[in-house]
């Protein structure tokens, strides 16, 4: 009986560690915030976007849903590379604690929902 209790505890501990390892960071740690700058670019209001990773693990190859995204202001592709329906952030390079910023201009704000990333914890 004692042995089976120990086995049960070992199994529970294993699952706790295992699941924590996998849930330490996720796409939910990517926070996209934006603010209206008050300027206009070709008649459209300009918005500043900040993309931050709130997790201590780096997230690289971060892709955002860019379906329908439009901007009258050119965006530096090394920060946000718009390619069809998907935008690649930071040229695929790891996003650490430091946020990346860009601005765009359009009539309505765009949500830039994260769709995927590669998470690496040291
Ligand atoms: C928008 O971003 C630019 C460049 O990062 C910065 O210089 C400017 O102060 C920002 N404006 C606002 C209103 O946040
Ligand atoms: C942007 O993406 C295109 C194709 O997806 C690629 O050819 C180009 O090199 C990328 N540009 C940058 C600056 O990452």
C-alpha cells in the first residue's frame, strides 16, 4: 500500500512539473497596445502600436493575424512584415521583455491578434 501511494505521488508530481513547463509562457503573454498619436497620414489618423512579451522566455517567429490590415503609412518590414494575411514581427527575431513599436494610419484601429510563436526558455 505504501509503495502504491508513493507511485501515485510521483505520478502527480510528474504531471505538475510537466504541465508547468509547458504553460510557463504562451501567446497570451504577447500584449498588443495602441494609442492614437493625434497626427494624420494621408488623411487617416495615426496609431502607435507597442508589442510586448510579458513572459521571461523569448518568443521568436511571432506572427499576427493581419487579415484586412491596411495603412496609408509605410511600415518598416523589419518590425512588422505584412505578407498576405499574416504579419511577422521583428523579422522573426526573438521578442524579449523590450517591446517593439511601429505606427500605422487608418480610419479604424486594427487588433493584430497573435496567431503563433516559438517559445524558448533558458
Ligand atoms: C509614437 O511612436 C514614435 C516612435 O516610436 C514616438 O516617437 C512617438 O512619441 C509616439 N507617439 C505617441 C503619441 O505615443
Ligand atoms: C518580409 O517577408 C517577405 C516574404 O514573406 C520576405 O521576402 C522579406 O525578406 C521580408 N522582409 C523582412 C525585412 O524581413
